[in-house]
C-alpha cells in the first residue's frame, strides 16, 4: 500500500506481531486511552470555587451599565455586596474589585490609591464582613484608575517612571492588605514590582497576603 511504502524499511522496528514499534517506556497516551482512565487521572476539575468573580464598582448610588461589556454593570457598594452574596450562594468564593475613581480624586502620582478611606479599602471591608472568613477578596494593584494621566505609572516628561511608580504600588498594596485584602493582584506592568511588593507586605507583617499573577 502507498501508506506503508511512505516509511522505508528499517526506519521503524517491528514488534512480535510484525507491527511498527517505536521503542519508548513513557507513553502518556496510556492515561488517555478511555473516558474512565481519563477521569481517574485527571488533575484539574472546575467548580465555582475555582473562579474569581470580578466586581466593577463606583461610589455612585445607582448601578451603571458598562457599554463595552454587555451584561456587566458598575455597582454601587451596597449592590456589590448583594451581587457577591448571590454568587457566594452558588459556590463562588473569590472576588476581585475594580474601581472607577472620581475625576477630582485623580493625580499624576495616584495618591488616592492608598487612601485608607478610598473606595477599594471600603469595598474590601464590606465584602469581608458580608462574606466571612471563607471568602477570598482580591484587589487590583495599578495606578491607572487613580491617574490623571490615564497611565499605569507616574508620567514625567513623557516617560513612565518605573521605580517611583513601584513605590506607590507598594503603598497601595499595604493599604489594601490593612483593609483585609487576601490577595493583591498587580496588573501595572512595572519592572520589578512583584519582588518589591512582596518585600513591602512582609515588612509590614502581611506575610499571609498572597500575590496573584494575571
């Protein structure tokens, strides 16, 4: 047959039945040979507990639809709690908050990011109180929601100041940890910020606060 002729004689060994045989001891396909075997060895299963529920928040009294994300709204803080409690009833245990900060609170250095009475610390405290110790509340680390320049970092002379921004991010992480954040999640893209945030948290005694890569 043409298919048999495509592999020259001697290239592959033959087993005792005269069939092609590639000598190898590790054959991962053994673990995929049937549905029963696949179920037995499967390492990853998904349940509501595996997901992180994003909550978009603002300080307004009413919810506002987000046009670029059909079906999603920016919640008031009481609505955020209600939404989280409903998701919790379905088995979701992890939540992350993304704030919309009032324009008058924004600055180039994003100082509002570490205001202990800012929207994120207040939201974290409300979620932890409403959901209890078995919940996981995560917080985004970045300056862009607080930046009057609209950037993840401090801007001077048309340039992002990497290390100066990291100093602000460390303050932000500590502020969120003090509010009760279980996990800080840097999305800012500054070079070296993960190690710096880890050191800053540890120095303040927040060794149990995790850092999420995403």
